[in-house]
C-alpha cells in the first residue's frame, strides 16, 4: 500500500502536473490523500468481511460452495454491510455534532 501511495505523489508532482510552475497544490494533495484513505477503508472492509463470513459459513473448504454456504455468505455479507453502514452513519453524525459545537 505504501509503495502505491508514494508513487502516486511522485508521478503527479515530480513534473509539476498538479500545480503551475512546479508548485504543490494543497487542494490536490488533500484530494489524493482522501482517495487513498477511501481505498484503504474499502480494502479493510472487504478483508474483514471476507474473513468473518468465511469462518462463519465455510465448514470444510472445497472446490465449490454448496447452496447453503452460498446463502450463508450472502446473508453474512449483507448483515456485515448493514452494520458497517449503521456504524459509519452514527460516527459521521457524531463528528458533525462535535464540529458544530467547536
């Protein structure tokens, strides 16, 4: 992950591609950081969901999933995503309230 992060900045800013005359554009840098954070969060979500649902639903790994394993994984992933979204909304709401009180 870190090598990709560094190479993104090197390719965009080494030639002055982001700003005029070789200046770094703080807005562009922030946008790239936000994108990198979003990608890392999505990767973490997928990895955790895969680990938890695999452990819960797959008794004996084989060459293919049977019907009950497929249903279990689908339901597990749905519940995990619903939970993730609920927690994310609550967290964002709390952040907004705290920022408003500053």
